[in-house]
């Protein structure tokens, strides 16, 4: 594990991608910044964070024979790793909101952005950007329901120890991919999924609100929802969201 610490950078994902193009760097190289000026979330959304109060970092992971059709399993592994690493000392339930946000109740505590580099039908390497709210206690209303580990637990955290534990737990779950244990990984993910198999109000991209329940995740990572009429629909990211979040 090689950790590069920066004071400020536009994006740790951009930095580590540029670095990997310039020199050979080892798998699980990590770039962590006290402040990101252009932190990014899923599909171009922004990640806003007070300087020095949270963990904003990126990990580069290399693969040998990870086919692109299985890419969502990496999202499962990383979200499970983040979830497992922050549970200690927290009594309130933490869950994964599809595809890979971490929630406490209905408040987001961590977000993940994965960018893959392909070689033919294989993922050569992945850059995983993670934003984890640690000590920040006040957030602007414009970013929605957001919280932090400090708000949830009341505890202070050793940021270096927390970072290393995060990386080790992500390594642990990525081994399921390396061992082709995809079924086990999916079961672990499903069992940690927010509102799995519970009646839930959803909103589609046209603003229509409807009742359904999450019953599965497709092989390509789509959310499988059973509707009131017992028909099922599959949704991509941004085609559907939880109406309460």
C-alpha cells in the first residue's frame, strides 16, 4: 500500500489517472487530499467537502482477467468495504443505497465514483474515488440529506488509521472478484442494500412517483424493482431514485 498525501488538488481521481499514465505505479496506490476543488460524484455531480475534515481519496487497483461485463461487482466490493470499515462504534444501522452510496438512516455519509480503464473486453485497472464525511458537522441544504461519522457516533477519528482500514477492507472484498466468487459477493451486497425487499416510494426520471420494492440487482448492475401489479422493471442509474432521499 503506497499512500500519496496532498494538501489540495482539483480531483484525486484525475491526479492518480495522470500519474499512472506517466509512471508505473503499484496496485492499491492511494492519493489522499485534505481538499478537493473539483471533487466529483456519479454522472458529473459534485462532491463538496470542508478542508481537512473529511477523507477524500482515490485508489488505483489493477486486474489481470476482470471482464468488463462483471464491472458492477467492483462497485459491490468497494461499497461493502467502505461499509464494513466504518461500522465500528456506530449503533445506528448503515446501509448501501444502490449503486454505492453509504447511508445512515436516509442521510448520505459516503459516496463512490469508479472509473475503469479497458483493454479489449477486460478492465485493465480501475480508479476508485471515495468521499467519506468524517468530522464535518454542518452541511449546506443544497446537497440534500448528508451527515458524517462524527454526527452519527459523536466520536473523533484518527484519519490515517481510518484510511488504512478502508483500504484493507476494500482489498478484502475485491478478493471475491479475484477468486471469481461473484455469487457470494452479490449476496453480501444484497443483504446490505437499503430498503431491500421493502415497499418503497420511488420517483422516475419524469418525476412520476410510484410504489415498488427492490428484489434484485441485474448482472449489469441495474436495479430490479417489483411494481404493485407484480411486474418487474429494470432501471439504470439516474432513471430512478428513492422519493424520500
